[in-house]
């Protein structure tokens, strides 16, 4: 009896031949920088303010100056030796003051509305802080963000949170007294809320007025005065 011809042979299994997957020659997309939550919140609050200014046709809506770069803010930190808080950086990245508005009767800097505050250019803020601008220099560690004549809303440098303080010139005009103190995001949010009804734009006079009854409903109405 004869054995099968293949019974004594070792069977070799060869791998199947498959076409290799094509290689994508394009480089991988760069990793996205993590979103700074403070920057995002301040940006959203500014968008709310812009929307209200645009809705009523306020002068400031079209007079905001483009923001500064990180290099300019880093230079402030090198100059002062103190960190510019994230909220203040977020504001100045988007808004570096305002351009003046010329009307039939006057030329003036447009205000945010509530309180009549004018956003300052970073260069003007540094001048006021050093006492080379309007009024005396600010107390150490404070850099103005907004101005109203000789009153200021200044941010405290070196702080972890973006805390802003109201500074009013004393009677002797050689220094400031401190008023309210609040987080910048709370201030911007209160301003945006007030523009819904409490603070009203008058197109004919290019100015704002406060509704004394509507403002009473604001929980932090002293920030609108």
C-alpha cells in the first residue's frame, strides 16, 4: 500500500501579499494651545458689551482701538516687576483704548456708558500710573484700565485674580482714595446688564443717561454710578 505523495512533506505557509497602506505626506496639524478660561470669559463679556453698544448705536461701538500684542504686555511686566493679571491682559489684547469722536459741538472720548468710564490705551495707563499724565501717579502696584476725568478704575498688578479698584482724587489733589473693589469680570458683567435698560443712549446728544428707577434693580448698582 503506497502512502500519499504529500504525507511526508512539511507544509510551508507563506504570508499573503497585500498592498501597504498609503502614507500621508502632509505634516500632522500642530497641537492647539489650551484655551485660557479667563481670556475666554473676558472676551465673551466684551462681546456682550459690543452687542449692546451696537444695538443702540453708541459712539463707542465704532471707536474701539485694536488691542496690543503680548510683547507689549510682557514689557509692562518687565518694567514693573509685577505680573499683569490674565483678565487685564485679555482686555488689552482686544481693546487698546478708544478714538475720539468729533460732533458738531465738541470732541470727546466715547465712554462705555455705565459710570461714564473711558477705556485707556496701555501707553496712557502707564503714563497715569507714573504721574506723567493727567493727575498724580497711582498707588504702587495699580495700573489704570478706565478713566473718568481724574478718577480711575485700576487693576492690581501681581495678583492672581484680576481685581480692579476705584480711585478718586483727594481734595489736596496729590493722591487718591480707594473706593470699591471688585473682580474685572463682575464689573464688565454689571455694565453689560445695565445697558439692557438702566443706562440709555441718547443719539442726538451723543451721551448716556441713567434711568434712576431701572438702576435700582441692579444688585451692584454702585458700579454704574
